[in-house]
């Protein structure tokens, strides 16, 4: 049985960004659960979720949080699963506060961190992690890379045509 991905948001206001991760997971056929939990407002629930994540069939946990952005670190402190942090853009510091809070973890508590609002990349990274032991997912990733390559090649051809017309 394939492992699931947990996608945890610090607030439901993160959903407009996080939904691209959910769409990407769905595209690869990866089962997921999406929840709202806060490192500060619901710390007990967040820790319990992380403590039981392996037992509940998860293989990777994605955490999206802004401002102080402690969610990914708190979750990582309570599980042996890989945790991917999505720092969310904020009004005050454009997400730099969340980026630094997510990426600057102490030794022994790593959090893989994608760019600010990088939900799609978080999902792809989660799929890549699961694909280490899932050949079907690995094949889907190979196809996706080839598709991206073909799109760029086609754009290059169209650009060459435009330049020839000058």
C-alpha cells in the first residue's frame, strides 16, 4: 500500500496557495489528507498528529505557515518522517520571516524547505520522496520531466520563428 502525504496549513487562509499542492498530488495519484493545525494555537493536536503520522500511513508531511512559521519545525520535532515546509508570503515582510523560520532548523530536526508560496514544488518533492520506493510514481515523474522538456523545446522553436521574421 502506498504511503499518504499529510498537508497541514497553519491557517485556512493558506488554502489558496496550498491547493496547488493538492492538485499536484492528485495529478500523481497520491492519497493525501489536508488539515488546519497551528503550532501556537493548537500545539497539542499538531504534536499528536505528528506522533501518530507513521502509524496512520503517512510517508511525508507538508506544512504551510507564515510569519513565525513554526509549524514545520514543531511537526519535524515529533516525527521521523520527512517534513517539507512551505513558507507563506505575508504582508509585513513578504514571507522572508516565514522562509527564515522554516529553513533555519537546529541540528537533528531538518525541514526541507521550498520557496515562498512554493506549494507545487512541495508536492513534487513529496512525490519524489515517495517514488524512492514506488516505481509507478517514479515513472510518472520521468514522464513529467519529459513533458516539461518538450514544452521548453517547443517554446524555443517558436522563438526562433519569431526571430527569423524580424
